[in-house]
C-alpha cells in the first residue's frame, strides 16, 4: 500500500496496519451498488434538458440582437439583461 498511488482500506473489517498505511479508509464495508447508479438516467436527462434550454435561449438572444442590428434599430437587450437571462 505504501508504494501504490493511493491505498484504500476497509474501515471495519480491515486491519489496523492497513488502515494506518492507506490514504483512504472506507467507513462502511457495504459495497453494494448505491442508489446513484439507478439515478443515472434521470441525471443524464436533466443535464440534457439544461443544455437544450441554454442553447435555445442563446439562439433566441443572438437572433433578437442580430435582427435589431440588421434593421438598424437600437439594441433591444442591454448586456446586463443578456447576462441575467443566462442565469
């Protein structure tokens, strides 16, 4: 364990020597898959929806400002408003 990049020891069933030599000690010896594995599709879907929202909002902002510039109108959105919309 001392020569490894990182040493991992079990908290309850591991020996004292292994726990002292390791960099990371697992406090729970239960190695069943966590609930995070079952939530992976939900997290992926949420990230995908956020990306779609940001792309759609950015495209709308670019089109709004671009049409105003081409038409010779004053800018419809101030830079601070654009930053606020991206929040």
